[in-house]
């Protein structure tokens, strides 16, 4: 995929998370840091039901746009669910596990970006 497609995917995921009231949504550009993906999108929900709703909405919106989920991890617990769409990886946590795993610190070499920067 190209950079334009990964930006589009990241925007769709971000808006899908906003739509279901995802909290503290971060977009991290990891293009210069990792070959895993172009973007990590990290968010949390306030309950396991909300985490599930966030995940379902992201998956549905990206699928509708023609992007397919390659892998999903953590569905049973709803404490940390990872969705791998290839060029973007979406992490949805409950609050406690987000603080515990602190992905933002682990990926601090990536660049935090705003959703507006995806329009460039």
C-alpha cells in the first residue's frame, strides 16, 4: 500500500473511534521507526462494552471502505484489543491496561500527529 492509503485508513479509524466516544485517541506515525506499519492508533474505552463497540466500529468502517482486517488479538478479554490492518495497527484498551502497557512510551521514537496532519 502507499502512504495515501495508510493516511486514509488512519483517518477512518480515528473517526470511527470518535463516533463511539473513544477516549484519549493518539495517532503515532511510526514510518521512520518500524516496518510493522505506518501508523499506530491508540485509544481507550471506559468499560469492556465500550472497548468492544470501539473495535466493532473501527472494523466495520474500514471494511466498508474496502480495507480488510489481517489479524485481531485480545478479543476475549476486552482489556486490550489489537487490530492489524497492515499499514495501520489500532490498539483499544480499557483505562487500566492502557496505563500499564504505556505504548506511547514504548513508541516514543514515533511522532505524535493530529488527525489534520493526515490530510497533507
